C-alpha cells in the first residue's frame, strides 16, 4: 500500500493524512508504524493519526549546578549535550524544548498532569509513583541502570555508619528515586524513617544546608561529591550493593504522544539509542566523564566515582528486557511495602519496547547490547538478534 492509499484509508476514518517521516535515524516503514501503534496499546495508527506536532516538549529533574541545567549522567545527558534531537528535527521546522525542574520527579509529574510535557526522563521510583497515581505514560526506553546513591555528612558530624543516623537531621527529596535506597539502608541497620529527623528538601538547598551544618547529612546522587572540598564527608555509598539499593531510569512518553505522534517518538527514540551506543563505548569513558562535568557544572570526581568499574555497555543499555522489568517490579513492590506507592500498575503492560526494537534495526545495532534475565544477568545472545528489545 503506497502513501496515497494510506491517505485514502485515513480519510475514510475521518483523520488527518499520515505524515511522511524524514531522517535516516527516524526512517519508519508502514509495517513498523502499525507495530508501534499496536505495541502502544492503540488501535491501528491510520485510525489514530494526528497532525504532526510542531514542538516536542521534554522534561527532566535538574541535576545540574552553577546555572547549568542537566538531566544527569545517563544517555539522556549525551542526547541533550550533543543536541542530536535539535539537529534531527531542524529539517522539518520542529522545535525541541528541554525543561528542567528543581523540584525533581514531583515537579515533572505536575507538568505532565497539566499536559505541558510530551516526553520525560525520570528515575524509577518517581516513574512508578506517578504511573500508579494515574498519569497516563508509556515506558519507551531505559536510560541508565545500576546508579548509586551517596550519603553526604556535615563537617564534624561524626557519622560513619548507617546506625549513626539515629536521631540525626537528614534530608532526602521525597518522591525521587533516592528515597527507596535510603529506606533500604535504614532497614539494614534496623531503622526506619521514624528513627531519624527526616526533612524533605530539594537538592540545591540540601547541599547548602549540609555545608552550613544546618543538616547532619543529606542523601542523593554523585553530584554530592562537589561538597568534599568544603569539608563534607561521603562515608556511605550504595554502589555494588545489589538491585534494592541501585537506581534505574528511563524515557517515558505520554499515551497521547505515543499513539498520536508515533513517527516523531520513533525518531526521538532512535536518537536516544544513538546516544546510548556512544556512551556504551569504553573508549569514550573519559570523554563521557568530561561531557557530564562540563554540561552539568558538577565535578568530574563524582562521575568518575559513579562509573568506576562499571560495564558501560550494560549500564547504558536501552533495552526493555527481563532485567529491567524485574527491577521496576521490585520498585513497585518495595514502594507499596514502604508506603511510598499507592495503587498498582501492570509493569509489563506499561512498557512499549517496539520503539527501541525499531531503532536497533534502523541503526543496525542489533548486536550492541545483550538482554538481561530477571536476575540482571546478561544472556548469551544479543537482544536485537532475538527480536526482543
């Protein structure tokens, strides 16, 4: 069926003419468009077509400092820094807008609820919380796995172990991915949030407060290493301590954008997979660290510590494989048990792997990443070769 025939079919359904898609990384066949639409839980795309959006609105927690907004240290940060989306869509006159939120996941959720964003990059707990509360999103691609968390302590606090936190004034930005590993750390020492003086505070304010001694400690990401030259200690890290203490992150799209703008979402996904492939190269490790530091305003040491010893190819795999599914199911189960998540979701139905699968084919990257099993162990065969993404 040619484009004119598709136009005729679309017209018979009373919808707009399906848009042609340009760009090598975003080339999509009629068959792949149908597959994407079905994978997104929609009716066939010819019955869902909309006018092509002129603006793509992306959102992320702001993990930068010194006036440099940043989506952090995942593949999304490479995508943002390299301006590959802007280049991809410039030919079509489509504007790409990045919005960064100091209020992190909760603020991103507010913008989603107000229909101010189309695509977001979020950590695992925030994604699950807001999906369970009814935000109509689809999980499109993974942007990072195995991210660690850190406890930064005020000068002279004397805190060396998790047990030392009892009765101390500690900040954690609630509703973000860091709350779950923090609660797990406490549980390992026989503590709960009720055993500490927990304060819900944004990241910039927490940094200033711990340096000034107004907090005994704060719990967050590798950006806390920027405080070490101010006398702040970092005695506790969750790196390498298991899935319950690590963080995954991903790219989500609204259901409306997923079904109504599938060609554009495919092109966004293809550029994200391109960024993931670049970040996955061991030969790019030093350049990647410099890119993160230069674009976020955070020191290299934090990124160097975070990535030390990691298999970059595994860390930046975009695949929605069994390992990722199990990780998010664990976040959901823990969140409900810890009282962080209300309601429930079907994790498998939330995922829309066809976009990554198509990107692997378009970019000829079927052999780049190996899928992982439910225990996070890499399978023998590359995921793209099996047709699973």
